C-alpha cells in the first residue's frame, strides 16, 4: 500500500489522535481511510442524477465572509436559501440547494477548496433512485 504524507495543524492532529482513541481506530491511517471513503461516497452519491436537492452546512472563522459570499454568488442558480449564524469565533452558514447535480457538487467543491473552510457537510435530501 502506498504511503501518503500530509501536514496537519497541531489542533487538528490532536483532535485526530483523540478520535482514533475514542472510536477504536487502529491508528491515524485507518481514521484517514475511513474519512476519505466517506468523502468519496458522498461525492459520488447519485452522481448521474440530473437534478438534486440538498442541504449544506459550512463552518469558517469569522472575518472571511467575503470569500464565501463570492462562492455563493457564483452558485445562485442552486442556492435557494441561506442562513448565517455565529458560534463563538466561527461563522456557520446553512444552505438549501436545488438544481443540477453538477452545480451542487461545484458549490460544495468550491467551498471545500477554500483555505478558510473549517468544515463542509453536504447532505442530499431528495430521493434520487439508487
């Protein structure tokens, strides 16, 4: 199996180690494999469906609103509702998305690709055929 090296901030590494211990993973690699499998499964879920409905939660540090506003505006064709809130020093945005599956994926991918993103959680809420 190939070895892949990644760099993590100290806080994320500490959380990773805590989760490995708490959930009984055999090590960091097992946790990383599980997380990547989940991300890949969510990315490919019903990829061929032409139209999707989803909810998306975005978390980022306060002060980076402009970055995410630009991404949101570039995807207004699928953003139906947006709610902005604050939790401590973080911003939380909730989106209801509806439209072409490729555009919803594009929105989620653009958010995930931003350096300022702390977390993106995309959940499809439609009943696309399995």
